[in-house]
């Protein structure tokens, strides 16, 4: 059993640092030296744990640490897919294509937009194609989708406008 396995913590909103000290137990007893003043402990969520190996699965490290020294009081390793699924489940992400050719992405009050042709230009750079390991078949599929999209836009232009 690892060092963090010996400690148990209950997840709920803590009102003070003393509650953090009470929650951290070692075999049912409070750890010595855990007499904190309110405000001296902070929650953290860091990408990657220091002991991850290149072949190990990457994870987030979440827990509490002392503000003054950065000393970690307790920590839990969370596999990235599990942590991100939980975060995204509570997020509202919207991706739309506007009639004038802009791709707009918004999430939790933040928004970004870019012209579709700028996105395509970045996608088909040699560096990106090499990084994505894109094949000629992938590019032909992309071209086919754009040709179909062009046909749909031409049909929309040819239709009479809808009455308001």
C-alpha cells in the first residue's frame, strides 16, 4: 500500500483548514502536525504526477497543500480520461458554423471564432499533416466533404428566401 493509500479523505466542500486536518486520517487517527490555521491550506489540481513514467498512464494530481510551503497534505491521482470526462460532463460546449463561414466555439462564457478557410489552411500544412499522420485517403475524404458542402451552399443560394 502506498503512502497516500494509508490516508482517507472525504470529498465535500470544506469550510476551514481545520476540517481538512480532521478529514486526513491515518488508521483512524489524525496525523501529527496537522493543526492548521484557517486559510493556510489550498486545494489544487495539477496535470501529471512527478513519478509518471513515459510509458505510464498520465494523470491529474488533486488534493490539498499548505499555502506557505507548498507541502502536499493529501493527494489523489486521477486518470486523465476520468477527470476530463467529469469536467466536460458539467461543461456546456457549443460549436457552430455561421452562414458567413466562421466556426464559433464557446464554453462556460468563453468564446473563440475563426474563418473556416483559415482552419483548413492550418490543417493542410505539411507540419500538421505529418503530425496527424494524414494519408492521401484522409485528404480525399476531406475534399469530398468540402465538395458536398459547396453543393449544399449552392443549393441554399438558389432557393428563394424564406418568408419572415
